[in-house]
C-alpha cells in the first residue's frame, strides 16, 4: 500500500520540461494533436522529431524524465537540436477520436499508418515554420517506424534522415491476422510489467532504469488529455491501428516501398529485442537500396524498450552520431 500511495503521489507531479503545443488535425473536426518540444539554448536549424510506438505516448518514451531534464529529448536539445515528440490521436495529451468512446467490436482500427503519417506531416510542418528548422530528423520506435517510413516516402524532401529503433520487420511464416476492433485496453501496471521482459532476459538481469521502476506506471496512468488518474490498475484505452499495422508488417505487408526511401536510414536495436534480430535487421535494411547512407547497429544488453533502460545513453549517442554524420554531409 505504501508503494502504491507513493506511485499515486508521483502521478500528481508533472516532471515534464517540454512545452506542450496543441495542433489542429486537418480533416478531423474537433481533434487536436499534442506536440511536446524542448528548444536548445541557442536558435538552431536542426530538429529531431521523436515518434512513439504502439502503446504508450511521447512523455512515457523519448520525453520520459528519469531524474529531471534527462530525457532523450533533453539530451538532443542540450546538443543543439530542437527536440519534439508527437502524441498520435488517441495517445497521451492528444484528443481521443469518437470511435474510442464506443464499443470497439467489429469497428475499423483507430490510428492506422496512413492516418498516423498525416499526423506526422502536421508536426513536421509546424517544426519547420515555428522553429525555422532546415534539417528535420525523425527517430521512430517500434510500430512508429511504419508511419514514419510512409511519411518519408510520401514527403521525399521533408526529412534529412530516418532512424528506425526496434523496427517491425517481416517474420517468416507469419500470416496477416484480421484486427476487427477499434481499440483495446491495458492497465499501466500491466504495461510496466511487460517492460521488464522477464521471459527474455537471463535470470536476475533487470535492465529498466530505477526511475522507470519508481514512477513510470503512475505517470502512464495520468497520460491522458484530462490528466486525471485512473489508478495504475485501471484499463487505459489504446488505438488498435498499430496492432493491425504490426500484424500486416510481420506478414510482409507494408504501406510503403522501401526502394522509395531516398534519405539516410539507421536501424538500431538491442541484443535482447524480441521484435528484430541481426538477420532480420540486415535483410530489412538491404531493402532500402536507394538510401544514400545506411547504418545498422545492435547494442548489447538492451531490449525493445532500451530507451527506458540503464544502457539508454548508448542508444542516444549512437543516434546522435548518425545524425551528426548526416548533417556534416549536408553542409
């Protein structure tokens, strides 16, 4: 009870140092997108847009503050980048589509990749005009790599590079499963339990950062537009579009052609990632043959949520090195 009470208190305190901007989503009446941004000390022409995965939003991912001003977004801002993270509709501080207020059974999944790619377009346009960004780099995680790559294909001159962290890749023998529901739900405590990857890691190995153990679930429980705690054990609604996209991608059905990506691309993942392995990553990256620069890196002792783990700085630094290399070539 004492631990649960401490987690509840943590949920009442905002640990975010990012500015929250609400952007209107064209074609979606009454819907707004949340964009979290941290500006560098000096005006910069370089910007990074972080794209979250299938089940939790920006401020529980690249924007998560471990001890204060030490998120991945802070890391990039401290190195001269405008750092922003987008919450897709149905996630975090973005609004909830009407379909998420009714029975999900038999309905079209909310938040499929084409819709998500259009939302990325809104965020990138804002960053270019508001911050006068001349070079925009996307860093996408897990399912977020699918709409991000689709955006890169449909907007070939908008981005300077694309980082795919723990990307969804084809799996031999997989068949596309039908997703006949609009949303699903999971509690913050259940999702936190999944982050530990106890069924994957060697006995006794725990990779999550201590701050994630201490407060992540409590912060997830209030990661909605109303900011009201549901309690870490209560269900949180999640759009089902990412589930449908992931099922399709595993069966090698993507909403884009890799050969149409003509910007530098970086595939990075942890050695304990259950979504992508070395051979998967190599074969996947080979498909992007038109990219002028391709990097691939496996980081030891990291899982699919390495950005929340003790070795996250290795991830931060490797992505920074890739982006710096791209920027140096473009100057």
